[in-house]
C-alpha cells in the first residue's frame, strides 16, 4: 500500500472491537516510532506499551475523549481500546522533545492503519495518575497516549470552508472537516 493512501485513510477511531492487538503488531509500531526523525539525533523518546486488559482498564479512565461530541462520542468500557502506547520524553536527554514525540506518534498511527488497526492520539491525560500507575521516573514526561484497537466505527474526512468542528452521525461514525488545500497553502 502506498503511504499516501494510508495517510488519506487514517482517521481517529474512538470505538474499538474487543479483540486484542497482537504483540508483533505493537512491536512493529514501536519499531516505526523508533525510526522517526529526531532533532540532533538525540532520540529522547521512550515508550510504554500497554496491552494487558488489567492495565488497559486502569488507563482508560485517565484519558479524556472527543470534546466536541461528548458524551455520545466517548467510548464506553464495552468499546474501549485494547492497547495503548504511551509516548514519553526523557528530559535528561532533551527538555523539549515535543517535535520528536509528534514524529514518533505519526509513525505509530500510520503503521497501525497499514495493519488495519484504528488509533486515537490523546493529549488530554491525567498525567500525574498515569505516571503513578506506570511508575514512571521523574525524568520521563508523558507527551501523548495513543489508543489502539480494531475499529468498531468509521470516520470520514471532507473538505470544508465552514469550520473545523467534527461530528458524530446517527450510525456512530465520525465526520471530520479539513480545510481545503488552497486555503492552507501558498506557492511561490
């Protein structure tokens, strides 16, 4: 599959089938993340892979979902993610590793999509509680949590001139407006 096809197809998924994500697929996502660009090649990004039901159930209430469509767009325990990858910045290596974390996260979600696994990049996390849950040392800071699982919904993208608010349709599928290319690009 061409990478651009995967980029066009990948949308945020917030409802998941209760089928575990295979370890080898999670390992491939970590490998893709590990190979992401890194400023100065400092490589300050670390990962926690959460794929046990016990820890997925503990992490789930520490994540906040779908602000525009709450409560309907928020997953329940019955359609919660079956795996997570927590992206951490090692501040002993670099204080501001936000770009590196973003590059790694994009590689994770694109690799997941290529394997038929849905994802949701979650920035709204109860970091203190998650840090305690996973016994994360002080030098590692949670940047992002990526929720993963086999999709139980669809998400559609469309060009818009009227705003960026996504919405949930009557079938439980998301519709995500994107600004048009000509509205966000200037060529010289």
